[in-house]
């Protein structure tokens, strides 16, 4: 019941939104829909815990053994909660942002939310692919219709990257389907598919490239900074806060359990790609003058660390990744909200044109600094918990011979993150007041409220993360132990 409602509420309300003519009514309806989705998510998390409420299966395409099978387990609960929290926050934070054909804009945003919910809940490979595409299609239109001056070429590049990735993933899923015992798309059948080591190796790259593009990690990242920069900020929040998590989710749910031998064999290669991207993105972020591009490159570095922790095949690291999926989404959305408020009031995102903003907007300065420090994992903030677990998992990994080296290089990126984050804070909020902010004012109540909620979540999860640890404990152990039991090499290394 709960998984079906999480998909149907944004899907149906999104379709209805197309028929609204009044912008204020469309905006209010979208917010109401997002709040209702949040309530359903909280019910599934805290109230209706009986398994019968958290899983549902219906006949869909019986001729090819594909069903509408959805389930809300620990991993799905974390990401569905993130998705449910993100959209009310986005709609409230951008309440005063005008949109042409606002009904279409909000309808597409809700459809994108429904697609992402389906991705996080699907227990059938074909259903997973269906929702993967459903989440991407609205994103194309949102970027191309309401984006910046370079939106057409940027969206075309985004389309090419994601289309190629989706095509590769479809080929891989179909091949695995024909190697299941009863030609079934069910997730259990995929986990027990009869695949040789050679088949796993090339299938690994078909699926991994699709997920790597979505995350993205080096060298599949080049679409991301331009897309984040040119997209309307509300869409950028959804893309960077929630949609990039689809790639990591795909690896945890489908890549590792289905192709455990290949995942182990190529782990060092992928980890090297990820750490290279982390250093590369961090160094570029230091040189950025545009706030959007700076935050975009910082996101690549954070996602890269999660990727390394996944391939450490370590229960501690895996749990850290699951917690960090939520924490990173909250923090990055907070940063995008602050950037949207700065650009809307002062007409610029350039560090060189800002300065002394704390004198004009002390409320914004205080909230922004807290979120920025959380983004670099300051102790007592939410990101510290996830990153500590991930670093512990990477350092203690027995699945790689380069665990110490990877830990050191990833740690270097934490230092670089502090450099570009503190430099950003200094240039935007401190020093002499620039011409652009001379007539500035502090943010409004609704804007303070949204950022304040994010700050509360930051400190709450930074001080008391036990609820999320309990939610993710079983599913992280199931994923890790499943890989270890299937792979004799890792078992030998652990001994």
C-alpha cells in the first residue's frame, strides 16, 4: 500500500496539474501534493511498519514474467524519504520564483518525483527501467524549456549521455533476463541468474556506465556542471539532491548483487576513476567564479567518495554510503536554495561580484555558513557521520590492495573541499560590501523557515544518527554478505 501511494500521489497530482491555468493555484497544488507524499513516506517509516504495508505486487506483463512489484526496504526508505522531503522544501524555497506556463513546470516536477520514487521501490528489472526513463523525460523538458541561454545545447548533451547509458543498461538487463531460470524480470531471479565470469565482466560495464553517467563520476561527468548551471534552480535541486542518487542506488540494488564477481574484479579500476574525479573536480571547484558551477563540481567529489566506499565491500562503508545518500541530498539542496536566494536578489552568482553580504543579510549568512560547513563534514553535522563510516570502511577494506592509498587520496579531497568552501564563504559574505549587494536585505520568513528546517536536520542527524543506522543496518549487511558469500576470493582475503 505505502509503496504504491508513494508513486501514485505525485504521478496523479502531476497529471492533474497540467490542467491548472492559474499560476498560484498550480503552485499551491504542487506543494500540497509534495506534503501529502511526505506524510505517506513518514507513515511507511514510523507508523505502518508491518511488511504487508511495505510491499505490493500486481500482474503487469505476465507473458514475459514481469510484474508491478514494489517494496520499501531500508535502502528504499532512506531514498524515498529524501525524495519526499526534497520537493516540499524546493517548492517553498522557490515560492516567489516566476515561471512561464507554471502549470507545466510544476506538473513535470511532480512527474519527475514519481519516476524517482518508482526507481527506489522497483523489485522488477523491467519496472526499474521503466521508472528510470520516466524520471529522466520530465528532466529533459524542464531543462530545455525553463533553463538558461545555453539550455538547448546543454540539454542535448544531457540527453545524449543519458540516452546512451539507458540503452546500454537495457541491453544488459535483457541479456540477464534470458539467463534467469524461468526468463523472469523479478529481482530474485536476477540475483540467481546463471552467468559465467566472462559474461559478468562485460555486463558489468554495460550497467556500470549507465549508473556512472547518472552519478556522475569521472570521466562520465562532463554533462553535469553545464546542466546544473543552465537548469532552473528548482530543477537543479531535484537533479543534484535526488536524481544523482539513482546511480548509486542502481549499483547497490542491481549491480553488486547480480554481478558480484565482476564487481570485485573491477573494484580497483572503478575506485581509481572515482578518486581521480574527486581530485580533478575539487581542483576545478577551487578555481570557479560561478557559485552554481562550484557546487556542481563539489557534488562530483562527494559522489566519488560514496563510489569508493561501495567498492570497499565493507558493511561499515556500505552503511556510511546509505546514510550519506540522505545527508548529501539535504546539504546540497540547502546550498542550491541559498544560491537561488542570492541570485534572485542581486542578479549575479559570481564570487567576484559579491562581498560583504553578511552585513546586509545576517540571517542568510548564518544559515548558509552552517550548511556549507556541514557539506565539508564538520563534526556534529550530518555529513560527518556518513563520511566517518565511509572512511572507516575504505581503510579497513579487504576487497582491495590499495585501501590505504585510496583513504589518503580521498582524505586529501576533504582538505580541498575545505579550501573551496571556506573561500566561497569568505568572498560572498565577508570583506567590503560590493556594489551588487549595496542595497541588499535579509531573506524573508518562508526562506528562513526552509533553510532553518535544513539546519535542524543537519544537527539532528549529526548528533543522533541512530534511527538511520537502524534502518540501513539489515539491508547493508544483506548486500555485503551476499557479495562475500558468492565471492571466494574476498573470503580468502578476509581470512
